[in-house]
C-alpha cells in the first residue's frame, strides 16, 4: 500500500496555488462576461480552466488517494483508494501480460526529474508512486521485477 500524502507541506502549497489559480481565472472570466467582452475573448479562459481542473484533481489525489498493488502468479490489480478504503479507480490484468516494470521520468519540476513507477501490461501503461522517495520507488520496482522474474 502506498498511502496518500495527506496534508503535507507539498500538498498544502500545491493546494494554495490551486485555489489562487482558480480564483484568478474565475475573476478574469466573470470580468470578461460582465464587461460584455466578445465570446472569443471570454473563451480564451477555457485552457486556463482546464489547467485549474487538473491542478485540483492532482492535489486531491495527492492528499487523499493511496494505491494498493496486489499481485499473484495469475493476476494483478492496482487499486486507487480514497482515505477510508473507498475505491477510486481499479486497473487489473493477467500477471503474464506484464512485460516491463521500471522507473519512468514523467516530467520535470525546476529541472529536477519527477519519477514514477511504470508497469506495462500489453498495450496498457500503468503508473503510480510519483510522490515516493527514489529509494522507495527503487525498492518497489526491484520487488516486482524479482516476483515476475524480469
């Protein structure tokens, strides 16, 4: 089980930025609408709303969603669970379909790589563990690879 971060300093700072971002975009959009701006000018805010929604989703997941990986010789399942045990998202398949397990650089923050654990099962790519320390990620990858004999 990879627990949710909870109210860590990282989650709180990201949450604060998310609130400020969405508040700013909200104010800009309301001003554009009430000021009688052309529709195209108002629609300019749509991409910023999309970014705000993704920020909110990622903050929510970081604070409240943990990951549980179950694996045996036949099947695996990766369950994202909201604090308290309610399932949020489930991905599963045959263990024999897992062909790769590794650390994957999913992006960069201030020129520092952001790594996650990546499992490839057929055409599906499953990632998790982005908020773990590198040593923890390495250990999980090693344990899974040893179990699968990859």
